[in-house]
C-alpha cells in the first residue's frame, strides 16, 4: 500500500496497538492461552512466572537502573524474546513499547541474573546412577555423559579477530558441553575463540582436570571381560582416547568395530540433539551476536540454563522451531574438526574389551 502512495489507516492502528505497552500488560498477561505463550516465549506461562520468581532476588536490586522502571516480568519477557528470535533490538523494542537501549539493558540484566543465581543449580551433574542407567539402556555401560563442542557465530572482535575465525571461515565462539542421557547440560565451558580445536578447549577445561584426577564422577568401576573400566564419557574423533573417554574407531573398520561405533554413536547423539534443541529454542545463537566478546559467554551460558529448565519442565519442542533453526543454521555451517590420534594404552584395552563385549551381546540376542 505504501508503493501506491498512501497507508491503510486500519493497518496503522493495528501496528500502533500491537507495539504499545498495552500489548504486554493487557494482551499477553491477560488474554494469551498456554499455546500462545509456548509459541512466543518458548515456555508455558507457569514456567515463565516461576523463572521470574527465581530471578527476582537479583533483578529487584537492579530496579533503579531501569529508566522506565519495568517490572521483573516484562524485563524477563523482553530478554526471552530477544534470545529466542533473530529480531533486531529495534524490533523487540517496538514490540514491547520500550526504547532500543532498554532492550539491551534488560537482556544483560536477565542473563547475568540467570548465570549468577541458576547456573550452578541447573547445569549440574545430578544423580550419576540415573544417568549411567539411562545410557546403559541405550546400549553403552558405565557412561556418565556425552561431550561435544559447537560454534556460535559472532561479529569479528576488534582485537585478536583472526583467533575467532574457524575452519569454515566465519567468526565464532566455542561452546563445549557435557550432557546426560536426556540431553540436559551437566557441564559447560564457553568463551574460547573459534580457531581453537575442540581437544585444546577440552584439555584446558576444569572438566578435563577433574576427570583426569578421577574426582568428577563417584568411584564406580565395572569389569568388562578382564579389564577394569571407570565411568566414562563419550566423544567424537576430535577428542583423545582416554581411560575415561571413549571415542569411535577410525580407519578400516571390521564388523566388531562398526558395532562398537554404532553403540557409541547412538549414545553420543544426545549431545548433538541437545545443541539442536538449544539453538532451536534460543535462535539468537544461530545469527552473529552483536554483543561484546565479554558479554557473549554470559548470554550463551544463560541460554544453556534456559534449555535445561525447559527440558526438565517437559516444555514442548515444536517441529517448526527445528525447521526455522535449520534454515538459520545453514548460513553458518559447523566446522569439521580434525581427528586426534593420541590414545593411552589403558584406554585402548578398555575400548577393545568393550568391542568384544558388544559382539558377545549381539550374539546372545
């Protein structure tokens, strides 16, 4: 209609109503049903209100910093909307009837509150025996998690920008995550530049040190054949083979090695699915973040916490979200990571024993 030289007045009234503060106060809070909450805020209203209550101790202290004196609920809603969409700050501001700078402040206030108050409580190991039983039911014994890394696209930093260019040629920041059998994050490490190999990120993480020291999992060894096996995590070929980290066989594969790889891959897929659902809900992670390098890790960590909350609450993950996420992700393909050949003798013995036991299991079925 603009091209014809005038603007439809009905459209104009609708636009003004939708972007006024009344949209949040009178429509979203008062009228929307659960399906509308789920489609627009990626969680039901009850989960949203519970989240606001959990964050209130931190956000109440920040009330005086907000020029418009926004409620905690509205600040959390603005942050969720920005994290869950690739919308610009201006677009989100227009939607909620606030200033553009207010959106930026709200996002970081809420992200900091989530990390300060919830990260250590929500992204945690939990009941190890339940996790081990879950992976055992999927086909891998004495497994405490699956590990992988994913690249989050960012704008090129002003300093040391070349360190952030990954093997696909775009600027990124690495998120390393360990997940349980249900795809919930139990340990995360975020902030390394995209140029850094997954194995280096892992070796410099607190998770690696605790696994190496044997203190991350309770001491629960099993015997496979005649080999003692500790609780292990599962990784792809980018990780080193360790007594406590199993990875696939590479090179020429016989049927026994293929069966081992199949069992491991079936269980390791939970971490790839977790990344898919993380980015499917919080789609801002699929487009280049315009935040400063010091703020990006906080926002990524906050999204990991929100992922766990949604998964633990059984929030529906809609098929359409994955379709949209795949469309956005196509612009920033995940880099292939060079395989690591290093392995320890004890690790080789454990993997060989597992391979033999899987073949025996197959024969007994």
